[in-house]
């Protein structure tokens, strides 16, 4: 059993870092990666529900906060991965589950995922 993850970020190095971190957590799997928020809106909006949606804030075409609002019903958990300050993000969108400040460490990433899983009593199969 795994939880599917989608990454939306316009910076390739950020996508690669999140992809690597997700691979380290045995119950997570990357199912979609987008460097364009409009492509993410179309694909995720017309597809299956996403367990973890990782979003950057500042992207060309659409801000991550706007994308989150449009995909909220399709995403179980929204996690912003951004270099914006968290209090700025909270003023734009208070409905997300977590904020990861860039650059993101593996320790912080793993701790965040473990907290979300624990607080929501999600099953984890080894």
C-alpha cells in the first residue's frame, strides 16, 4: 500500500529534491510531476484523487495558492514547498496541511509526512 503524490513546481531542482525524498518514504509514490501549474490543473482536475499534493507558490501561469483552491477537492493533503515565508502563505491560503520552506531537508520532509500520517491515523503497510 502506498499514498500517491503529485509535485507541481516550475524549478527542476526542486522537483528532483522532492522526488528523491518521496522515494525514501516506503509508503509514498510519485504518480505525477508537473513543471506547469496549468498542466497540473487539467490532469489532476480530470483524474483520480491525490493523497499528497506538493505545490510551489510562485509559478508562471498560476500561483500555487490558486491551484490549491481549484484542486482542493482532488487533494487529500496540500503541502506547500516554497521559499515564501509561511506567514505570507497563510495569509493567501489557510486551508493547507503543511508548509515546507525551501531548501527542504530530508529530516524536515520525513517529519512532516510522519506527523500528517500520525495525526490522520493513516494505515501504513511495510
